[in-house]
C-alpha cells in the first residue's frame, strides 16, 4: 500500500546519442471516497495519507467541521485480480447527529488530478459554507520569512526530487516553522492532505498559519484556504482572477510569484511586515 514511485524503462535521447535507462515516475491511482457506504467522489491521487486527504476534502466541502464529526475511516471493497486490497476505496462513517453531504456535494464521476472542485466556482457557495472568518485573524508575517517559504517547501519535496512530477503544499507558522508538507499529483489533493492533517490534529481553524503551494493558485485552493480558516496563502506562481476575488472577499492575504526575494501581493498586504515596520512598531 501507499506506493508513491514506480520504475519504468525509458529511452533517453540527447546530444550524446541514445540510451535505455530506468526512470522514476510518480504513481497516480484513483481513490473513491465514500461516506457511510455511499460513493461521494473519485479523485486521481498519489497513494498515501489517504485518511488526511478524505478528512481535508470533507472539511473543505463543508461536510465536517472537526475530527469529532468522523466516527471511523476504513478501506473496503477494492481488490485486484489476485484478491489483494488495492486500498483505493475509503469509507468514512459520520458521527451520530452529523448530517450527510448535501446533494450538491455529490460528484459521482472521476476528478482528474488537475481538475480540483469542478463546476463549483461560486463565491456565494464558499460564503455560505465556511465556518470561520480568516479576515479577523490578526497575524502578521515578516516579508523576509514569507519570501523564504517556497524554498523551504521545495527542500522538503522528497518525491519530487526523484520524479519531478508532484505538487506540494505546506503549512507554516508566522515565524517560518514548518508544520507539515504533503505531495500529490493533484495540487488540490496536496492541499486536502494538509488540511486533513490539521483536522485530525484539532488545529482547525488554522489561525496564525500560512499555506504555501508549489504552483499556481486556483479558485479551489483559495476555497480550501478559506474553509480551513488559514489567513495567508502563498504561491510560487500566479493566481487566477477568481482566486483573487475570493481572497479579497474572505480577507485572506494572497501572495504569488514568490521568487528571488520578491513577490506580488494581491490582497491584504497589511499582514506582511517589513524590517523597517518591525523596528518602528511599539513593543
């Protein structure tokens, strides 16, 4: 269970000619998420940390609010031709009194690893579902700390080092302390695994924290940030227009293109302090 790397033969072509060699590639397999035995969604993911992924998915979809809303999580009903469990079906039982997912959450089709929350790009939906208000979080982060977080995330991408094929998400404190890193073929899955880690650890809402992602910031990543109560979202690449709209409405700080000591801050720049501001601020 939990294979994240596969070895495949490749033909390497270059100026020096050609040669055959084995190559490491990231594993991608389906995970069917069920709730109380009923299929809810199928996502293509990198195996591993599946319980975190499912908790994060259910939290960011507004199905659960804390780890206490889940009674149990177990693998079931997924076997290969030789009768071995593939660990590709995960059933989560809701605790007594927790209502089942609304009909709009049900996605009985395959979600590709690049898709995210398909057809749910609605600011109104996030406004209605979120239980927290990141706008009220008073945390601040020094500019130099925030500028260094993508490199800190990259340094922990162990599977990416071997395959070059995974996205990553990491949760940091305002002082730059790394709390958790997760990798996956899907950027939304990597974030769900991080959020699920926080749910299981009783850290939701994740006040005073920074979510760092290795690629671009889409609407679904901003949505997951808001739903988890995370006040700062930082990325190596660009945000989408709807991600910026949601960040502005929800009051999260959204920074992108964090490279070589510079960044673009799209919303709530007041949370990012410079050295001069820290020297002049009252103790």
